[in-house]
């Protein structure tokens, strides 16, 4: 039914970058958007998200494919980029935006069930799309919960149109039209108003009530007994509706609820029956919350409220049957080449050996097409005892886990299974598996730098014929040699990585090699060369959506060391802190980042912070069998900190007024300081010049660092 009030609210979204439709299940979000599109004659590309879309490459492949169906050529460039290794999602979105800009035709892109998306990288990719998509494209996102997008800025800039529960809730007049459209229900305006109030305008509750009431001999009297609270109405009303069905129809619904999307052929196989397509058509005609998919004739879905109830009922009425049904669905999907669907059915059924088999057969297809997130999700769900007897799946778990930044202890435990698993694999490991495992060992055998270097060298040798890993192997070799103190060999390995023809297509290797050269050039006092390498590492990290992962730590460390050489100590400290947070925790990589942070904190005069960072690093180094050059670096920092215990005094201390300015100097502009202290800007500038003269410094950062070292400022007053 048309709801002009809601359609008008959606119209207003054309003036914004994003229309966000947020309400609990059953408030008619999807129907409202579909009706608006149909009634306004808009061309729309729609995607319904599910948990398997918690992979940026899969998510944007679905979106680009949906757009390509509506606008020939508009999604082709994006789809091509998404097939590259690691899946460069942001460049794909940019290409997508360029194509749609050139197309110029109005298009609505709808992403439904956004609450299914929780992956941080997926959400950030959507933020990027909101920024870059052209004005002729309107984004509509529907979600049961407020998504963790960066919507505060959009809201403040007037670029967000929001339709929430209050706007979607049915009014009494809309509810009367709804009841009038349901055959066999006749209620007075007063009864409808009562139901609307009790359900708070919840569309699903009203509609289910209508289906229930049409079977009641005295509908008016039945209304008095009805309570439409959100907490109880789903189970109560759905059960009442289902109770009036023929037993065969009820059982059909219950047993096919294991399928998110249904076709007649699939249902026939899963149920080992016939006639399912006619059954689905009949259920749709009966208005029983069964709808045909608009872009897939012959395919249907159940309303989410109905499906939730049916799944719960199936587990109670026929325990264990859902597993049997999912196994059949898995086999049917596999026979038709729908591998991802088959894997999802295996995961839902707890068929771990089957899922491990899909991983073994398709891991490199997923890795080559940037589907690392999906591979990591599948392998993370497989119990370790299953992985222990499936060596190839175990390798995939290690590779994917490292790529997506799973906690270091998890990866170390997986590597603990590798040796035993290797003895079980007939014929030994494949070359590419061996190279990948040596790379992992180079990263996570982090209590012995010599062993890490040997593992990286082995990875380079094994990867010689494996173009997918040779760049990454040389980059890791460069970094491990850098920690070992072998700078010349580190530079050779880093250049070998960057000079490889495929370096631009291998972001992990490109980041690591660029970071290694940036650090080498910075330590050699070559700031311009260092900055070029560091910026390339940072840019690649952003493009490949690797922020917050171990590769990002390399880029941040390179940025920190380079910024320190440039004299930008505040920036350097923040970058080093990010490197500490994103690095592999608990070993030499962690200790290295902490030592570089301590060195920068020392340069800033933040002595207490430098001592803390050094102490954390020394604790990690104490447990290392071979920490390479890191103990020598720690010793240098210790000596430097001991030398600061006697800070040379100044000839003249800042005055109380100057100290007041000094406390704000590292955090505020001249105007902000003047406003805070009720002084003129010229007076503040005079105080700053006096502070510089008395402390013997020439910049704000130096002034604050010197003041902290002299005890004139507390560490808490030093900006981070």
C-alpha cells in the first residue's frame, strides 16, 4: 500500500548524500523503499546484505554487479579492480564513482539489512562511497540498528536524511487502509485505533494481527484480548497464523526456513519432495509473508520475523533436522557451482570437514580475488582439532588470519599445529604452502631474530616460482634483516621487492619494502628519500584497506622515524603510537615499535613516557633468545635517559603569566590562548617570544618538551 507521508520523506533524501532508514524488524523499511522506487519511477540497484558480506570485496562485488545490471558498463571497471589480489576496494569505489558520473543518469543504490555488516573495513568503505559517489546517485541504506558509519559529520553538514521508527510507524488512518486491504477482516475505526496504539504502529504486528483476526468469529472482541508488545508479538502472532495452516503447509515452511532464499527446485531437493514451486506461489498469493525476489524470478524469501520464528520452531519440533536439511542444501549448491552458498550451509550446519574441504579447494581463488575476509571467517569457525587433520585448510587459516590481523596468540597457536600437520600431508607441503608458512614463521617466530631471518630467506627461495608471494617474501626478509642489524642486506631485499614487475599488485610486499627503505634512509639522514618511501607505504595501506593491521604498523613506523628526522616530533609520536597499537603483539616487532616510540618521546623531552615505553620494550626483550640489534638500541636509550637526569638549568625562568601561556602552547592557537586568558593576541605573541628566549628553543614543540624536562610542566600538560 502507498504511504505518501513516507514517500515524501524519502524524496527529501535526494538533497542529501545518504538516506538512512533505521527501525526494528517489521517496520516496513524494505517495503517503504521499494514502493517509493516503484511509484516515483526511479531506477534502482538493490543489494540485501547478509553476514557473508562482511568482506569488503564481496560486498562491493555485489553492489557493482547490481548496478551493472541497471546501467551497462557502470560497474565493469569496479568489478575488474575487485578481482585483483587483496581487493583494492577504495580504487574500485573511485572507478565506480567515475563511471556513474560519466553516466549522468539518476540512480538509486539501496543497501538493505545493513545491520548484517559489522566488519570495520566494510563500514569504512561505505563511508568512502558516501563521500565520492556523484550527485546523480542516491544512496539509501536500511538497517535494524544505527550503523557504525561516520554519520555525525553528515548530519552536521545537512547531508544525511534519516527516517526512523517514528516516521515508519503506522498512523491510525494508514492502519485502517492496511486492514481494508486484507480480505476477510472488518474492524471499526475505534478497534483499529486501539490496535495501532497497542502495537505502537508496528507494521508487522498490525499485518499479522489482520491475518489472525480474519479467522476469528468476532474480530472486534478478539481485539480486546490482543496485546501487541514488541517482546511477545513475534512469537504469539506468528504461532497463531501458522496454527491455522494445513499441517503440510506448516511443515513446509518450517523445514525450508533453513534457506535464506528459496527456489522450487532447491526446496524439492532439500525436502526430498516435489511441487515446491507451486507451494511457494500459493503461499505468496495467500499473503503469508512470502515474497518473490524482484530481480530473480522464481526465487522467494520469507519475512525475517517469520523465518526467525520458523527456525526456532524447527529446532524444538524436529531436533537435528536443520542439520540434515542444510547438508542437502549444501550438496545442491555445490552441484550448481554455488560454492560460497555451499560453504555457508556447511558453516551453519557445523559440517566442519566439508567447510575445510571448501577452504582447501578454493583458498587461492579467494586470495587471488581479494576475498581474504571471507576465508578468515570460514577458517576461524573451524575447530582446531579439525584443522589439525586438514593441513591445507590449516595453511589457509594462518595466511588469512595474518592478513586480516587476527590476534597474534591465535596465529601462534595455529603455527603450533603446523609441524604435526605437515607430517600428515602425503608428499609434503606444496611449494606455495611452504612459502606461505615460512612467511608466517618469519612474522611470528619473534623471540629469535636469527630464526626469523632464516624463515624469510627460505620464503624467498620457495617463492621464486610463486609470483604471488615473491614480493612479500623479499619485503619480510628486508624487515627481519633490519631488526638483525644487517642494513646493507635489508636494502638489497627491499629493492628486490620494489623492482619486481608485480610489486604494484602486491600491497603487503609494497608496504613492507617501502617502509624498510624509509627507515634505512631516515637513519642515514636522507629525509627526502625517506619521506617518499614512507608516503608510498602509507598510501598503499589506505588503498588496500589495511589500516590497523600489521602492515599498517610498518607504514606508521616508517612515517614516525621519517617525521622525527624532519623535526615534526608531535606527528612522529602519534605515528609511533599507532605503530605500537597495530603491530604483532608480544615479540620483537612490538619491542621495535616501542623502542622507536621511546626514542621519539625522548627527543620531545617527554621523559616519563619514554621511560615507560622503554620498560615495556625491555620486558619483551628479556624473553627473547635473540633480539638482533634491539638490545643495543635499548641500551642507547637507557644511557640517553640517564643523561637527562641532570637537565641544564635556564638562566631565567618564565614568569607566571608566561607559564600560563606555556600550558596552552602545545594545544591551542594564539587566538584560542588569547580567548582563554582574556588577553590580546599581541600580548600572547610577546609571551611566546619571551618563552622561546628564556628556554633557548625555537618552536612550540621544543618549548613544551624543554618545559617538561625542567619540571615546569607536568607530563599531562604535554600534548600527544
